[in-house]
């Protein structure tokens, strides 16, 4: 799966882009923190493995449409419809990124997701891999040298997107 860096970046972009249209109120660090947590929420299924060494499946129980809908409904029930929709979108952003994540970039099948679990257990892969995945069986594997490529790639990708956004919104006359 992709790293929390990319999921958090996506959560930050969605918060900036949707807080106005969804009328989430003014900017605040608490709301941003909630969005970052929600964008990373599906990966909580890694904790039993990393803390207790339990061989629990990663990317199954929390990485599917019913789970995303459940989070949206739970948040919406507690915080209102707009936040429920925002929570659903944030969790879905995580799933979409993970859907296009694999070990080899390009026209290679991604690891994919079991989108409809537990209703249907089939795992679907994307035809192309857009994001580099990491291995995460234990702390040693998680922080191994082989896992350095994913955050490096994601850092370059995020820097390119931020540069593009800045270039499009730069003050007139700059860079002339
Ligand atoms: Zn994930």
C-alpha cells in the first residue's frame, strides 16, 4: 500500500478543496487533523500486526466500499451530513490510491482491492500501477531500505503537483 505521506497529502488537498463547497466552516487545525486521520483510517488494520505481531490480513476488512460507507454514515450520524460525506470521500481517496498501488510502476497490474468485501470476496486489480507500494510485515520490513523508494517517489510527485499549483496561481509578472 502507499505510505501515510501520500494519503495525508491527498487528505490535505481534499480539505482545502472541499471545505468551502461542503460548508465545513472556517479553516482550523482540528478539522485538518480530522481529515488527515480519516484519509489514513483504513490502514489502522496494520496496527495488530505491528504492535502484537498478529498475522491479520492487511487491506481487506477496512479497504472496501462497505467500510467506507460505514465510516461516512457513522461520522454523518455524529457530525452531520456534510462531514459524513467528507469522511466518505476521504476514506475513498485512500482506497483509490491503494487500488492503483503496486510493486512496479507503469502498465503492470496493481495489487488491487476487494472492493465489495464482505459481500463478495474477489480482488480487483487496476491495469496500471501509479503508486509504489511498501512491504509491511514487521517493523524491520517497514523501515527497510527497499521501502525507501515509495516515499521518495511520493515526495517527487507531491513536489511536482505543488509546483504546478504554484505555477498556475503565481502572481502576475513573476517569472517574466
Ligand atoms: Zn491502505
